[in-house]
């Protein structure tokens, strides 16, 4: 395999030598947004996967075979994700894929992988429909929006004691799906939102929407979407004097949220749901120290990606590179990962979801509450 097919920035190779690629026998795709406004999540995926592959290869690989990684950049665009999936299957001949990130990319690309019998684990796509379509080789290393939305709604009602909630989404599969899940959880408890409105990904001027929100004087503004839009929305709310609590989900779990908002003075107090911070789990201590020694903070989905490679390796070590057998094995066995033991149900969802609430502070950092 040539370096050309990888199309990787040299800086991302993280010290992995050319011999690593030349000797590899098992090809695994890592797919996500490596360009565009959500590229920070692609970088997290890649860092986690490359470190996992390097560690597994150093320990003897998978039944003596080395892992090779190939990168697929979907830019969080559905059509591009399908093109990436077809390339990974037809040209790169991948056995498995870690990806994608945006649910709107994972939904169509997974159909390509399913048809080809490729084992797929998404570290970050949370839309429930991803695992509700009967695809036997589709798994996730994260929870679902219908779990995340309940946690957010309960916190909004029980802890924040909110009476008026405005719901905004980015019209995307993930963002609107998350907003709808939280909205449904509110409704189940007898609360109806005072506003439900969408904005478009890529926009930066939300002042007209903010004016509408301000007139309603909500206690909480809940946003289903990612940090490139969440940041400007928060800033414009504060600049217009809207003091409502801002609450979002797991697509703002990056310090780039602070940059997008224009500073920690705007993101201070922002709330979000995400799984238990994997950096606090003892099982990953040695790997986390390795990342930090190399000057990289493994935030967000870095360890989710690392754990996804571990799960694939565990299945292949147990039953070989037969994806039908590997998928069946994952659904009946637990895997020890950097995020602790993980186990999946018959749909490919984690048996245990660990969503909790985080808050951003005045230093631009987030902490679990």
C-alpha cells in the first residue's frame, strides 16, 4: 500500500514509522471529519486509533498480524461519507472500520459497510436509528440520543428547576435527533418547550434567532448540534443579554468550543452531557500518560477510538477475521478497554450507558458535575 492512498498529513503519523504500514496485515479504516469545522473530532479519532494500533502491534499484533490504518475524510458530509465508505471497501479492502462521527455520515456509510460485511464501530454517533436497522456488524462505543436526552431533561427539570425551555437544533441527523430526544423526555414529564426552531450548519449570525429567544425569557436554552454553531450562538446570546442557562450534548466536548465562542467568558457555566470522562477511568491511566508525554491531551473521543480498535482486535484474536463470527463474539463477550469493560447487546449498543452532566468553567475547561 502506498503512502498516497493514505493521504495523511505527516504530522498525524505520531511517530509511526513507514515499517509500521509496510508490515501490516489487517487493514482498518478510520473514518470521520478530518477537514471542515468538525475536524477536531477526526483528529481525536485518529490519535486514539493510531496509538491503539501501535500498542497492539508492539505487543504482537492480532494473532501475529499487524494492524494497518487508512484514513477516510468525510468532512461530516453524507455524500462524501458514502464515497469514503466505497473507497475503504473497494480500494483499501478494509476488514473493519472505526467511524464515522456525525450520525448523518454514519447512517448512509454504514449501508455500504453492511453490504460488504465490514465490522464497524462508531466511537461517537448517537442517533438511535444507527443500531435500529438490523445490521449485524454495526456497533457503537458510545451511548444513544434517547439515553442522553433523558439525562439532560431530568437535569433541566430536577436540578435547574426550569419552567421555560427553548429548544434549538442544527437540522442535522445528530443535532435535531438529540434535540427531539430531549424534547420527548421533557414532554413525558409534562413540560412543553416554549420554542422549537432550527438553524443551519455553517451559519455564524444567529442574532435574529437570539432576539426571538430573548423575548421569551427562557430559563434554559437547549441546543442540539456541534461546537462550530454552539460557540457563536452562546456569544450572541450573552451579547444580547440573554442569561438563560445554555445546555448541549456530546458534540461540544472540545476546547474548540471556547474558541468558537470567543473566549471562556462566554462559555463559563455552559452545561453538556457526555459519557463519564474516560480520562478518569483507572484502566486507561498508562495510555493517558503516554498521550500526555507526547504533548497531546486525550480529550473527547480519543479514548473512545482507542477502545474501538481494542474491541476489534479482541474479537479477531478470539475468532479470527471472520466478521460474522467476530460480531457474534462481541455480542456475547465483554472486552477490557482503556474505558473499562465494555459489552454489547444484540443491536450493537452498549449494555451500559454512562451519560453524566458537565459544566464549563471560567478557565475554558469542562468538569463532570
